[in-house]
């Protein structure tokens, strides 16, 4: 959760590249923890009672990503994605 929280702080500071790096690192950790393939995390992978903190954090991160997606031009998105891969 510390990695995700750092991403949230970077997002709040307007350091979007750093936020994205932390968010995607966090997703990778969750995917390994839940035993899913990259990009295949789903709500069914979480227990609604035990994982409530993770689900709340994830919903906030996905909201941040949606806002970034809306603000970013298409070519900029490709450049950001390339830098993260």
C-alpha cells in the first residue's frame, strides 16, 4: 500500500509520471499477490470483507487514471506507456 499511497501523493502534487510509475508498480504487486496475469485483475479476485482497504485504494487510483486519461493527448499517452514498459 505504501507504493500506491506514494503514487497518490505524486498525483496530488501534479507529478503525473511518478504517480503512474507507482500505480503500475502497485498493480504488478497486486497481480502477483492475487495470481493473475498482467492486466487481468478483476473485482472477483478480492474478498469484499478482507480486502476492503485495497478495493477502496484501487477505486481511487482508477479514478486518478481516468482523470489523467481525459487530460492527456493520444500521442502523450503512447509516450508515457512506452516509458513505463
